[in-house]
C-alpha cells in the first residue's frame, strides 16, 4: 500500500512576544476616564459653562459705569435760585441734579427716596441740609453738596488736591476676579469630578472588578487625577478668552506659565480629591467631606476678595492653602506678567499638597 508522504515540516522562527510598555495601562485608564466624562452632559455645563456664566454675572454687577447723579431738592425761597446757580456752576456740577420745589413736594420726594438730599434756607440765610443717616447715598450727597456750594462760593482750599479715577483694564474688580474664578473652577472640578466618580464606582462594585484585573493601582488613581489636565486646557482657554473678549481683561504674562500653573493646580486638587474620597462609601458622605475641605478655601483663599483683609496672624495659614497659592500664582502671571521662577514658593505649596495627598490616598484607599 502506497504511503502518502507528508511535506517536510519547516521550523518557523519564533515570533517576538510583544510586551506592553510600563505606562500602557495608565494610558488606557486615562482614555476610559475621558470617555466617561464626555458622556456626562452635566460635566460640560459645570466645568465649562457655569464659570462663564458666573464671570458674566459678577462682571456685569461690578462693571465700570458712569458716576451716579445725585438728585437734590431745593426748597423754594428767597435764595433758592442762588443755591441752584452755585450747584450748577460748581466744579462737580455734572454729579448733581438740583431742582427747586415747594416744601411739601421736596419733603415727600425725600421720604419716598426720589431725592437724596433736601436743601433749605432759613430766615438768617443759612443753609440747612436734611439727610437720612441710614442711607449711604444721602450721607454722601450731604458732604458733596456742601463742598460744591462752598467751592462755588469762592472758598479756597489750603492744599491743592487732584483726583484720578482708576478703571482701566488691569485695575478693575473683573481683572482680580477672573484668575480667582479660574482657580476656584480647577479646585471644584478636581474635587467634585474625582470624588463623586470614585464613590460611584465603589457603590457599583466597579472598583472590585478593576482590582481583579492586572492593573497597577497607582496607575488607576493617577489616571483619575490627571484626567483633569485635558479639561484644564479647555477651562483656562475658555475663561481667559471670555474675559479678554467680553471685559477686555489684559493678560500680561505668557500663556505657557499660565498653563503650567493651571496643570499643577489641577493635579494637586485631583490628589486632594482622591484623598477625600479614599474611604467614603456613599455619595452623601463624600459630599460632606468635599464641602468641609473646600468651604474654608472659598472663604479665605481670595477668590472674590483679597485675603489681606483678614487679621495678619491668620495670613501664614491662609497662604499655605492650595487654592491661595494657585490664585496668587495665576494673578501674578496674568495681571503682573511675573515669570514662572517668581512663583517658586506657590508652586512648592501646590506640589506638596498634591504629592502628599496622592501618596496618602494610595495607602489608605478602600477598593471595596
């Protein structure tokens, strides 16, 4: 019986086994986290839209506007026309809207808030001012009208003074506010975005599944913290461009130091967010912890007003807060054009907060 010869078996060279790089797991986890963020519409609103609406509302509320015109009622009498003429020819005549009225009409208008001040002339020819000490505009009107009349009547001041309004870009409240809002938004997105995500995964038992995979736990936590970097680029760009276009905010520094400081702030608060949510089991628990951490920084770190108003004994502790360091660094670069080297102390504060928080979170993190 004929045998069928088998073709000779040739040895194939062994294929090189492809090995994944050290950071491939981190990259995949970061991609996964970014996809999760973009699938949540509320993230787009709270991270990107809400800061713009807040800046718009506060910018309009504290916008530069013409000086207020003070309505003044002059009670009709023998010298009422003379008083009216003095106000109309005073150096600050554009600040007043004087009107001669009968006594009942003037007093009724003052009582109803139509006039800030009532001027009358007694029988001796002396001026009498009727003002309400509980109304700031009435107190101010009394001082302004008195000064205007005396000056128009020929009073000579012993010392010559000059006044200059400072409302140009760089010296306004909105210029102070924009860097503060930027720092606050980086803090909010880092704390709430990471804290809620972790607790939600813990409640849904997803963390247990992640632990069962050949995944480095440090890669998982680092991916969560650094996922804020991509959002940070958009946040910084949107808020700065909005401030420049809408309120003509003047950015004195270069964009690269601003981005580097923003990136460090995002990673730092990402680490704090990890630490805050490392042991929490419920959304309610992590909400309370995040508010406890962020509330002091909202108040003390100079978001809406300068922290220099607090007693000097508290200033070292306030400057040690991460949001204070972030806001000061951003204002130094944006408003003063300071180089990155001048922000070394503030950068060190952010790095210490972020590094220590990440190490402690990695040690204390609860995966179930």
